[in-house]
C-alpha cells in the first residue's frame, strides 16, 4: 500500500511536472552539472592563498647566478634605519638575510621550488611569525634554534627536536643534498635544534628555514622587509620611494623592489568580484531551471485541482521531489570535489616527493553550495506555492503555460 502511494506520487511528479521520465532524468543531470560548475569555480577561486608577508621588499644586487647561495649582495648597514625614518612610523621595518639552499624544477612542469634559509631578528620572528606557528615554539633568545616551514621540514626530513649541524638528504632526481643553518656559507660545526614548524603563510616561509640573526656573526642583511601598520603607510611609501626620485636606492645598494601590497589590494577586489560572479551564476541558473520546471505547469495544476487533488498534496509531491533532486546533486558535487582535490594533491605530491595539501574543501565552499541549495529549493517552493494558490481550474483549462 505504501509502495502504491509513492508510485502515484512519482507518476504525478514525473509526468505532470516534467512531462515524462526522460525529461526528469535530463533535469537531474543538468541539476548535478550546475552544482559541479559552481563547485569547481569555488575551488579555483579559493585555492589561491591570501598572500601573507610584507607589503614591500627591497633587495640588494642579484647574484650573477640567480640560484647561487648568496642570492643578493649585502645592503649598507644603516639601510633599515633610513627606510624606517622615511616611513615615519607608518610601518614596521626589518632587515633580513636570504640564502638559497637549492632550486628544484618540478617533474613535467616549468614551475620551480626554491628552498630558502632566512636570518631574521628575534623581534621579526616574534612579531611576524608567531601567528603562523603550527607546531612547537619560537626560538629562545640567544639559543641556536631554528624554525622551519612545513614543506621544508618534509623535504629535508626534519622534526621538532632534531639537532642539525649538517643534514644530508636525497631530494627527487637530485641525489644527495647537504644543508646546514650557517648563513655565512662556511658550513660551521654549530648545531641548531628545530623547535617550531610554521605553515599557512601564503608561500613565503613554507619552503624555508628561519634562523635568529643574533646567533650568527659576520652576516650582513641583503633585504629589507616593510610591513604597513598605519592607515597612510601606502601613501607614505609612494611619496618617499616611488614619486621621490632620489639617490637613496643607489647609495643603499638596493637594486630590486617587490611590492606585494599591490597584489593584496587587487586580491581583495578579485575576491569580491569572484564571489559576485559566482552568486550571479547561481541566480541565473536558478531562474533558468525554475522557468523550465514551470513551463506549462499552470494548466496541469488546474486540471489536478479540478479533479479534486488538494493543493497541499500537489505541493508535497512536487516540492519533495525537487528537493530530493537538489540534495542528491549537492552531495554528488561535494563527492566529486573531494575526489578532485585528492587527485590534484596526489599529483603535486608525486612531483614534490612528499605529501602536500594545496587543494582542499573549506567551510566557505560548503556554506556557498549550501546557500545555492537553499536558493534553488526556496525559490521553487515559493513559485510552486504561488502557482497552486492562484491557479483556478476553469481559467487554467484555457492556458498554454
């Protein structure tokens, strides 16, 4: 008896609303594709990380071989103070030394992975990196201790508590690679202990090690990192270093300038536009699908009401059917998204030689697809309720749609 009841509801749902099983199947396929399209658009727009790090970086003269250990020539000793004075309290300014350990070209790709070692002051490490500490702690003052990025730790097989003077590892297709945490490049016998692992930093330190500058002597800085802190910091920077064409750069030894703050500003706008674009897609697709469903339905509703079928019964049959299709479409799109993320991460991990997780499903994606589900089902429910209530049997007989 229960089977017979649901069979009647299915026939009412498939024949009267869609005009047959074939059109119902087509609607199901289109519904799944709609969710998949939006899901992959979300994956592409959220997989790129928001750029952590400085707003501006000044570098010394690049080495002739860009993959050399030194990377950049040293800057004059008073560069940090001069830059800080010019920023006039609107930014935090730090001097860092940056060394190249090795640059690896990924298999079957033009993209390179550069493993880097940084030397930064204790102030820099505490104020700029503590937020991104994933495991362990920060180096103690004056101690031979080092922070490593998550991918750096995997590549060089490092764990918290490891004490290293020289570490020999085998990187993919490169044979044995020796690393030490000596910024001078002299490979001293000083031992450093790994005390913390950092991650989720937008790429600046995930492939790097960070050593306190106070633990090493005779090492000059080769980069200046500027973090904007004041509301007028960007204007101050443009005024002092862009518009004012002085000999400051030449006298300080600055040869290369990077301006990540430009990407940060455009990144916010890009995120807003991307979210608006995806939401627009959802609205348009919802409208098209609902228009398709309700094409010619007024006359059918009128006939059903004329033969004595209650409006509540019609609403339940139609609404529950469409809601089930949307639920299945939502779940299938999420399943496909999980499979795709795993495939992409496995492919990249094979190229890196260790496990990475670049693509993942975050709460924003789940919420957005859930919102899409509510829009689809809610819009259909409202339109259906309105159609049932305002469709009169006698008038519906003469309607075409």
